[in-house]
């Protein structure tokens, strides 16, 4: 499958002449696609969420895909914290969890002001250990909150703050290399415009809701990643 390139800067990461290799297929069903890929460097394998089948899969080079864990409460986003522990964003349980080294589960967040979260979706961990995640609307479940938020959990897990509450479908998010900007993708199912600016909050000089222009004409974007090269200011 050839790469469709929309910006010349992409060639700094990968050449457009390379093919996209399909590692596995058959995930998703009607309850959601495969999401949340995270590379496990120590083991040399990839973990991903098979949301619709309520399981976590493992892809290993030369071996293919095997079952890693089930059930997962229909986990979506996955990442690792600064200590290498797995963070999971569970749709059905409406919570954020961490898998400890002994396999036990620590709940990172499941409520805001004593009300259950909607449907924690995606995450990025800052260098200071704080956890930022999106919490879009629920599906087929009555929401206890009157907004869909973007949250920050302090490194000691003692404090959860809402950073933004004016968006319907906040999805993928990522920091710029110097962590001065937090990019948040707003799902095109709910938005047509490209940018929303929100005032400074909790030490972030610039906090931006980010939607790729005209992305709705192509495909819905879920995950954001930022490469190591800081783009020049325009």
C-alpha cells in the first residue's frame, strides 16, 4: 500500500516511496476498531487494543499476532508512563488504570467531583510524570457529567484538574518536543474549523485544540504523535 503524502516535511520521517505494511487485520467488529498501539522496547513487541473484541493483542516480528490479555473493559488508548508501566483507558469501566510491575491494577482516575468520567479515550504523559487525557462523550450510557473534558492528573495521582470542557469529541493528544504546546485532535464528527485557542493553564504556555484542516474529507484521525524536530514558528 503506497503512502499518500500531503506535506513535504513528512519525508524527514519516512520516504514516500516506502510501502505501508499491514501487520494484522480482523479487529474491531461493530464495537470499535483496533487502537492504542504502544511499542514494548524491552520485549521487542507491539501491544494494541482490539476494542470490539474486548482484548489486548500482541504483535511480535516474525511471529505475528497473539492474545495478550482479556477482558480489558474495552480499553482504547494505551501508553507507558515514565517508569515504563502500562496505562490503559477503559471504555466500559469509564476509568484510567495503570498496570503495576506485579500485574496489579491501580486506578488513576475514574471520577471528577464524585461523578463518573464519560469514556476516557487517549493519553500523553509529560516528562514530570503528570498524565493528560481526553474524555469524550459516552455511547449508550447516561453521562454523569455535563461536559466532555481534557484532564490532567498530577504525578502523585493526588489531584485531577479539568483543562478544557467546551468540546464534544476531544480525541488524540500530544505534546510538542519542548512540551510548551499540547495538541488535541477534535473529532471531525463534531467540528468543521481548524483551531481553537484556550488560555494558559497549569504551566502550559500555549494550549491548543487542534483539528487537521479538511480532515473530515479524508478519514477520521484518532491518534496524534509529534516527531523530535520542533517546527519553525510561522
